[in-house]
C-alpha cells in the first residue's frame, strides 16, 4: 500500500474524529461564533455533525443582531420567532440585497394586516441609528395612495455622531457621505413569513436640495420596471455634527410615477418569494440606478413630444374647422 495515501487517509480520519470528539460547547463558543454568516452556512454543509451545530439559533441571533441591530428590538424579535427557522430564515431572506424582475402581470393578492420595516443607518461601518416601524396596509390611504413609508415622525430630528466634512467644496461633502454612509432597510411580511432588504447598502446618488440646502443621499434597488428608493436627508454645519431630518421609502415606475400601496405590495410579495439574493455591488447598483433614471427621462421626453404633437394636431384641426366655418359664413350664402 502507498504510504503517502495511507498517511493522508489516516490524517483525514484523525481530523474527522477530532472534530466529533470535541464538546459541542467548545466548537460553538470558540470556533463557530467567530465565523461570519456565509462561512457558517458553508460549514454547515460539510458534515451532519457540523450542520446540527451551525443551525443553532443562538448563533444566528447573534449574527443578525451584529449585522442589523434593529432586529434585536422587541417588535422585530417577537416577529422573527414566528419564522420557520427564526433568525436563520430572516438572514437568508435579507442578506444580501434583493435582485428581482417582476412579472408584467403579477397575481393580485390581499395585503397582510401590516408590513414591518427594520432600518439601520451606519457611518464608517458602525451602526448609528436603528428603528422598527409598522405600516398598516389595510387603510384606504395605503391601498390607493402612492407608497411612502416615513421612518421618522414629522419634525423629528435624529442627532448622530456623524461629522460634517471640513471642506469648502460641496462635491467633497457629498463624496464624504457617499463613502461613509450606509443603510439597510428590511421589510418583513408577518403573514407570509418572508423578508427582503430593499436597500443597496451603499448610496447610489447624493445631491444638495436646491431649496433647503440639505444633503440628500439615495439608496436604491432596481427591479427592471420599478425601483425602490430610500432617501436620507442630512443637515449640519461644516466641521460640526450632522443630523438626520428624514428617511423615507418609496417605489416608482419607469414613467416616474409613484406606485400605489396595493400594487407595491404585490411586487414586494413576488420579490420576497421569488427574488434572488445577491451581494450588493456599489458600482453595479449605481449603474442600474442611473440607467433607470435615464429611462425615466427618455420616456418622459417622448411623452412630452407626443403630447406636443397631439396639441399641434388639435390646434390645426381647430384652425381648419374655424376657417371652414368662416368661409362658409362669408361666402356660403
């Protein structure tokens, strides 16, 4: 027998027996709790023994709490406990962002009594603000009005440790926000027991509002014919603390119209059930956002040209009728 093969086989057998002879508490407290979620998921597929250990809910609860502190709040924690695999189910649905192409004619469904949003804002990779809010989906204003979910109450201002960049140029301040601000917006369907992350994590655009002077940072997930956009409005003085004035989620189509609540839920439910979860690529997300914006602009311009052409035809017809009547009145008798 080949001694090298025997040695390799013995080593493999020894390694396998060693991992199974270790006490489960040692593996979980000294090895598995140091792994990130993707590595933990990979480890669970190696052996049946590791699978049992890697699906421990305490591990996934800690991972979710570290990734999204908002999920540790009582409202979210109670809701997650009802999911088939609790925190592991939510992590599987929410990490990373959703990538989906909605059906042109999705099947209408009745919205659940409510939708829950778990939102986390990060600065330089560290969470600075978290909140869980509930949206009543049975009210008439939700069903027939454009979808718009406000994270903050009217006139509420959130003080944060964000520091307004000390620079003279506006472009540098915007670049500072684009480089350092991140956001996660997980929407949860309590009835369907599904979730999805509707944020690109990194900003896709930043600009100064022409009227208020506030800085607006946009996060977006584009889904072919529609896109979910989250706008964060910040204000402050150079060199001083920067505060958040507004955080809002909306959905728009390629014609620039806001999608109403009833239709938006149908799209979200389809995305939760059938959407692909992909690691967000900042450049790809920005490119998809900019492509969607160009498409909106092109459609809007074509519509304006079409409306102008129809107005011109209507004017010509009206002029022709007027001239015909005038000619008949003057020379017809």
